[in-house]
C-alpha cells in the first residue's frame, strides 16, 4: 500500500500541514499554486485585518515567522499593530514554501476517489494518476464564494462579481459600483475602489457599520490574542480543542457570529467620502441597457430602486461539502456533516478513514480560529500527529 500523503491546496493551511508532515519524515505530495488565493483573489493594496503576530504560517521549528522573513529578506519590519500589506504576506508565504515545502506541484486535482479500502486514487490535470494512503483537503475558500440569490443570475453577464474574482480593483476606475456587504472585505473594497477613482456606494443589511477598536496603551484587564482583546477570543484561541464538545447548533452559530462582519479601525476614515446605504437588502436585480437595476427593501419594509454599472458582492463564503466537486460523489455521501461542514475527530479526520480537512472546513469542529491564518498553529501539528500515528 502507498504510504504517500497528498495535500490538496497550497495556501497557509496546506503549506503549514505539509511542513509538519515532512518534519515527521512522511512522504508528501502537495498540489496547488502557492498562495494563489492571496495573490489572485484578493485586491492589490489590501491590508490584512490581522496584526503581524497573527499573520503567519505554522512551521515545525522556529525561524519561519513573518518577522523572520522580513529580517532575512531585508524587508521593512512590521510589528505590534502595524498593518500587513497583502503583497508582503504573499512574499512571506512563498518564502516559507521555498524553505520548507520547495517541491509543491502546480497542478490541479480533478478527482479523488477510493481504490479499495485503504487507498485513494487522484486524477490530476496533467493526466497523471496518484495513489495515496491519506488525503488532506486544504482548499481554503476555493469554490465557496457566496453571491446572494437575487444577484447570482447576473454573474454570467459580467455585471455582478464576488470580491474573490478581483486582484486589481483599479479596473473599475470611472465606473459606478455598488458594493454589497458590511464586513472587512466590503469596507476595504469600497475604500480601494473610491481611491482608484470609481463612483462607489456601499450597501448593507446592518443599520450601521461596525469597526474594531483602535489600539490603546495598557494596562488592559482583558487578555490579548491574535484575534483581538477579550476573554471570549481567549477561549476561541486557546480552547479550540474543546469546541467540538459543544452542541452542533451552538458551534455553527458561534462560527458565524464570532468576529462577524466588521471593519478594522483604520478603515473608518477611508470611508468618509463613500455613500452608505444601510439597513437595506436586495430583493431583485435585472439588467437594463448594459446597467443593473437593483430593487431593495429597508427595515421599514419600504421598496427602493437604484441603478449602477456593476455590483460587487463582498458577501463572504459558505462552506458546503457538495461544492468540493473533485471529491467523488461516493466520498461526499459518506462524510458525516455538521451543517455544510464535515464532522471531524480530534485529529481533523473525517468519517471517511484517511480523509482529513483543515482550515475553514474544520471551523464547525474547532471553532472560528480555523477561519484565520493564525489557526495553522493549532491545526497543522494536531493533524500531522494524528496522520503520522495512523500510518505507523
């Protein structure tokens, strides 16, 4: 039987997992483009919501943090509450790859199915077929971008898109754009579009935009964490292993609500010149002479109509296993689920022996921490320990 482990995805979770597996002397093949989602699906000029201390990948030994990269590459040092440009984070991730996972294979996995009881068979876009003893799904946000139902039919016409489709918002300069959403992605996209010369409006269901608190000098009575300062976030970060013992409905609610839609404190002044349409949601949309007519309803039930050239949906991501169409239908059918998420054991293993999930797909088992890059420090060593033990 093949003892090879395949990792599907070369973002922070896939790279971190592969680095830890390699440290355990396992045979590992990693398929994907290193840091592709960060370089291809997020806009130039974006600043990470997380501080430098939380913007890192997990390595099996010291020396591979963002600070280490900056020092070794003579990059400007970032620390404390400095903002981390996405371009810097991508360079860091690629350096991490070169140092610890240098043989990532830039090829897409087209299919995964079972071959007998103990082996997986993978079909690659290159035409190669690979056998593996275990498969780790670290595909991140790929394929799970959510566009509200009234807008979805217009995506094919090119008049509606999701923020995950754009690496350069300057292409909208001079155009009228309606940004839909209330979180960091919506707020920052609106700011970047305005700064690029677009005519922007920001629409959200929320009655007001929420911003995180600006950093203040101590002392503080609440503990600091990579996700923010509070006792609740301290539990999310340091008790992730216990999250799986909560009732399923509670877990799903917390994954959705904890650190829900809000913007970083430094975004507020950048949105001063962007008109806000708050307390409204879209009920219908149709094209008219190359433009979009959007119908909305406010909190009082009143109907409004507006016209724009493009709608940019900054409406997040929704995990659903059926969207992982590279997994054979038989594999997906055999997966126990918590909502749209796979139900995982303490080592991130699914109900299909040998099939593991990490990153956002593990959030319903281990909590909101797994939605963020800093969750690699929890997930990568845990998964690698479990997988190494199973292959001994």
